[in-house]
């Protein structure tokens, strides 16, 4: 499997290493070369310095035809742009955007993007720890729930779309 | 008209002032409180120190009754999110995004942004018009970007030299519109014979630009400088 990861922070580096160790072909993109120091010394994937929200950079890095695309930078909006580029322009089937603002995460889930929201996950974990009931949909990657207005994404190239 | 401007940089600042002077009702959202205060000192309380990317702040600014939301920050990703939130959560009839990377124009349009302003492309167009290269010049886009108005200069090596419009094979959706010869615009008639130095203005579907290049300029189509 080929995977592309935009943003080599703790999360990006972590999943990149896990995928590479499992034998997958991984490319990580980050604006800062220093970010790659988070990767272990024997990381078998490719690290590319560049702007992962730039179509040209993504194409040069070989984004076309990858099986997985994870947008995991520190900026919600950068992840939103990168994810939509990946899905709509590069037609990558499996795309996930990290969106830490829960409101925005919900909005983009409704717009057809699979999202993962750290805030929601942490709040839920703590709520469970405190003895409150778990929220059924608040863990892990939320599937895209579909199109709320039907104006955008008419190409229906987004996957993971439930009715 | 009620307009929400997001981004209080140079563009947002002057845009707000001009719109105010024209008598429109404006709210400016600028997330940096210092910058917001600075602008508010000059234009009054229409400045909110809020991040326009967040739905609740757009709601606070009255996005549900805005005729236009203009996202003019320096970051393409922020402008996209503002326009998508405005469109999908507040049904704003018209959203305008400033786009710095010309490659983003098509994606933004596809994602439902109504108007896209690209300073990069505008300056590029101005430069292209100054340099007589053997290239198609992109003059304007119509119909939400599906049609383009192009100018082709017939130079040496053009296969069109000595030919009439009927001899030139063009795909459907591509029309030769007007001829500029000796600095005079004239209609392209069936009996027109193209010669060196002619400029032909054509309207074409974006994907037919390559055919137009081959027929009027010749040689291998050079890839467009801009997206």
C-alpha cells in the first residue's frame, strides 16, 4: 500500500513509522526539515520538504495514485485544503483530515470529508474516565456523513460517504 | 448591501474603507486583536476581533443575512474555509475568495466558491500582455471558468498563414471571434485570409486551448504558465 502523510508532527511521524514498519510505501511531507527529526533513524519511507497544500508539490511527491492520504499538520484549515485537493483534484480514494476544532470537524464531515478530531477524542476519553456515558460517534476517524447542501462535491469523488 | 469581509490585512483594510465610502453595511473580521483594534480606531466599531473561519463568529457577524462574504486573508486555506462555512452553513448567496496560488482556483470553484480573485494571475496576465511571446494570451474567463477568452498572435511558422477560417479545424466549443489587424478590430469573415502579425481573439472551452494553439500558433503547444 502507498500512503502519503502531510505534516510530520507527533501524529504524522507516529503513523508514518507504523505504516513503514508494517512494510508499506510511505511518503511524509512537511514544511520544516527539522520536523523529520521526529522520525526514527531507520525510517524506510521518503521524507520531502514542501508545502502539502500545494498541488504541484503533492504531484511531484507522487500523491497521484496513493491509497491513503492523511492531512495531519497543526493547522485545521491547511488540513482541510490538503484533504480536498487530495480527494477532488488528485482523486485519492481514502483521505482523512485532522481537524481539532470540533465544530469545523463536524461541518466538514457533513461536507463529505472523513475527519479525526483530537479534541473530541480527548474529551470523550476523559468523560468516560469520569464515569459519564461514552458518545457513540466521537472516537477515531469519523466517516464522512454526506452532503448537506448538495452544491459542492457533486463529483462524488469523496469516499467513505454514507447516506 | 450587507458585506462581511474576513481578513484585515492590506486588502481587507482598503476594501472595508472603500465599501464603507460607497455606503454599504460592512463588518470586518480580523483574528489578530491588535490589528483589529488598529483598524477599529480608524473605521469604528464595525471591526470584530474574531476568526472568520469559525462558524460561531460568522453567526455573530450576521452571516445569515449577508449578501456577500469576501475572504481576503493572505492564506488560501483560510479563505477557502471561510467561503465553505459561509456557503454551507449560512446560505450566503455570493462568496468571494482571494487566491494566491493560481493552481487553487479550479479547486475553489469546484468546491462552490462563487468568485475567485487571484492577484497572482492578474499580474501574470499583465506581464504576458507586455511580452510578445508565441503563446496564447489568457484575457478573461467566462461562465465560471469553463470558457476562456484568448488571444493568439499569428507569427512566423503559424499554420494559419494564408488560410481562411473554413480551412482551420477547430473543435466544437471553440470560436474565432475577432481579428485585430493594424491595431483595428474587425470581424472574421469567411473570406478573411490570416497573415503574419494578425491577432485573433477566440472564445474557447478551456480544454480546447491546446487545439487553438496548434492551429493558430503551431508547433508543440507550450504548457500554460498558469493553472
